[in-house]
């Protein structure tokens, strides 16, 4: 049962929601099969691709530099962000009753925003790393020391937790007394707040101010930083502009892929939920796979390190 009946002191019946029903992505069998193959194959790629990047950066001493340290952390966060929703999406596609318990829903929302908030800050750290490498190359290793990189990562996680907690405390204490159907494939603060049996407009404003404005503020900060880098390089050398743009194009692509869905989910909501679901799939399934692809296939050092690691793995198997 999704609703538990309790009797209060004045003998009136209240309904307490103990689970939410996720309506999922599609009701068509053909579409379900297509979605299953798409999401399953992408999630396998996310797990293998991101773990391989983390493993390569950790094991190859040639990649023990600030940029690759931040990249390995980005891969770890991408894997965590996708894992908050993708496995359940896969198992729920053919399920008739897509129910998630109340605690499970709360936990999912919390970790979605922890990972999302952490990734926002980490992308800022990566932009600062590129700014230092391109605009201040002689001082790069001094500025981007190991201590600085660790501080960036710790700060990112702390801000991610604060970002999630500030919304979580608003939602978890709301009364849910009847409607429990969420027209989505995962729990998120705006969708769950709509089901509260009290005026939750203030909660929606908190979510918009927190997730919406923070994501947009971060997005414009990153774009401005990239523009500043390109302008600075152009003033010093026109030949270096193309090289700098080639280096930053991967970062700019990742930023647009990550923040565009956030804008339409938290700031300017589409009237059609189907497009809202598509953007969510883009954020949880497509972007975490494209991140390692963009950073590795465009990076010579990373490709060389992967080949080196692959040869080591093959040679170790042959000797054993």
C-alpha cells in the first residue's frame, strides 16, 4: 500500500504517504525496448569509461598533474550522478508498479543534488586550472599545487552537501497526505513538493533560488571566464588563440551539456513534461558518458596513457 491510515487525537483520519509512484518515461512496449537498450548501453559506457579514466589517472605517474587530478574527480562525480537514477530507470522500464519508498525518494533527491552541486564547483575549479595554465604558465605549478587541488575538491563536496541539505530540510518535513504519483522517472524537489497537502509555493521558490539561480550563476561565471581567457590570449598572440580555443572547446561543450538541462528544469520549465523528461535523461545518461569521451579522445596525453595502461594489463595477463 502506498498510503498508511492513522487516527489522530480528534478521531479524524489522515493519510500518510509511505511511497511514491513513478510514472516513468513511456507506456509503449516498442519505446520501452528502445529506452532499455539506449539507457543500459549508455550506463555501461558511463561505468566503464569513467572508472577507466579514474584508474588511468591514479596508476599513470605521467598524469599526476592538477588538470588530470580534477578530471579524475569529475569522472567519479559523473559516475555517482548517473548512478543515482540510471540503475532504477533500467529496472523500472518493464515494471508495472514503479514505486519508490518515501525514504528512498528522499535519499535519491539528496544525492542527486549533492553530486550536481559538487560538479558545478568542480567545473569552476577546472576553468581556473585552464586559466592558470594558459594565462600564467610560468606560475602554474606554484598556483595549482597539490594542496590547492585538494582544497578545490573538498570545497566542491562541502558546497554540494550544503546545496542539497538547504533544499532537503524544506521538503522532508512537508506533509504528504494523498497524491503520490510523480510524472517522472526519478524523485526531484520540484515534483515532490507539488504533492504536498499544504501550500508549497515557498518551497518551489527556494528550489528555484537554490538550484536555478546557482546553476545559472555558475554557468555565466564559467562562460565569462572562458571569454576572458580567450581575450587575454588574443592580446598576447593571435596564433595562440586557436590553440587556446581548441583546449577550451572541450570544457565549453561540457558546460553547455551540463547546464542547459538545469536551466530548463529549474528556471524556465517547459509546458510539456515529455521534453522535461528528455532533458533529465540528457543530464543523467548522456552527459556523464560524453564527458570522458570529450576529455579523452581530444587529449593526446590521456590517449597515450590509456594505451600504456592497456599494454600493461595485457602483458600482466600473458605473464600470469
